[in-house]
C-alpha cells in the first residue's frame, strides 16, 4: 500500500471464483484502511494514558 | 396446453434444425416425471458444456436431475416443481442453478421453463437456458464486498470486523484456508494475524508468528511488484 507492503490476504486451494482477483484487491483496500484506523486508535489511546515526554525522560540515561 | 402428438415430437424437432444450430442459448425438453428423462437437447447447449451428445447422456444419466449440480438440485427441482404450471397455459417457471462442464468447471445457467401437456397426456418441460456465470460472479462479489464494508464500518470491535471479513473471503472462494498476514519491522518480519480453516484443515497460525520474510523471498518479491499473485501447484 502506497509503495510499502504491510501485509496480505491469502486463500489456499480456492474452489470457486478462482479468477476473480478483483474481489481480493478491493477487500485489501478496505482492510488496509481498517488496520490503519485501528493502529491510529491504539496510538491515540496510548498517548492519552502516557506522557511521552516523561517516558522519554525516564528512559534516557 | 396441447400442441402435438408424441410421434410428432421428433419430426417437429428435426424441423427446428435451423434453430438448433443457430439459437443463442441452450434449449432442451425433458419428461415431467421423477427422473426427468431428456427427449431433446440443443447443439448449442452441448457446445456450451463441451460434450458430445453421447458424453452428455453418460454424464447426466440422460436426466434433468443428473444435469443439475447436486448441491443446487434440491432448490432447483423444488422451485421448478412448485412453480411449474399444471393448469395455466402461459405460465413459466424460472430458476438459476449450476451445471458441470466436461472440463469439470461449473457454470451458472438461468432456466426459463414451460410445462406442456401432449395429446397423449405426457407432460414435458420445454426449457431455454443462458449462461449467467459472469453475472453471478459479479453479483456474488458485490454482495460479499458489501458485507465486508458493512462489517468494517460497524461498531463491532476490530477483531470481530477482521473475522467477518475473513469469513466473507472464505465463503466467496470456498478455499481450504484463508489468512490475513501482516508484514512489519521494515518488511523483515511477518506473522499470521487471522486465519479461517475449513472443517478438518488444521491451523498453522502458531507456526507463522514472527517469521523472517527472507524465508518467503520470491513470494514477498512478487507481492511487492503486484497487487495479487496466484500460486499454482
């Protein structure tokens, strides 16, 4: 996605719609968006619970 | 509706040779009894399926029941028997079902049938079929895609959303295993995030955690270059 491979969806031994690649391609876009949204939500949650400046200060020697 | 005597049927059928060779769609007739024995099959239908008439008879048992793909048989026969008119002259019944071609692939047919009673009381289904495989594929793809989008935009948790998506993909392709893998650490590592296995297929999710992508070099290289890749044995 955007020139960077972040994952893939795979199907082993499909028995129908074998030549319908467009379905997986379309699903990939939506899954990518959902994963990005999920990551951002996690990041926001982490930021709301932790003071990054303090953490940095604590971890630096 | 009474149209012709039983002995006339074959003569009439010979007279429609022109239509048989040129009609854009398959047509056939079969007896409206338990077996549904074929009395006529058009050349175009045979060409569509890749059979000679002898091969067709052998593959289907020369019956409509044997013609319809087993998984679709109960619905198709049930619908035809329920809708087939026994008293109305101009009523038709229709239903979609799959049939197997000579090469083993399945195609979807749309069936428009008409039940006709001959002079001697014999009942025959006269049927026209067209190949709707591409249409069904698009329709199924759209339905599955809409189900995924609905799941992803729902208030369901992320885990539930991914499982719903995976289930839709699994159902659409009817594969033995469906997976979502993530690639991280600058493309160096990958892991299985979600997996959906068919009945009797063991999970391998535990084996594919924190795996080096180097182990899948050509596979990853192909994914970097293309939106999809197909691996054939």
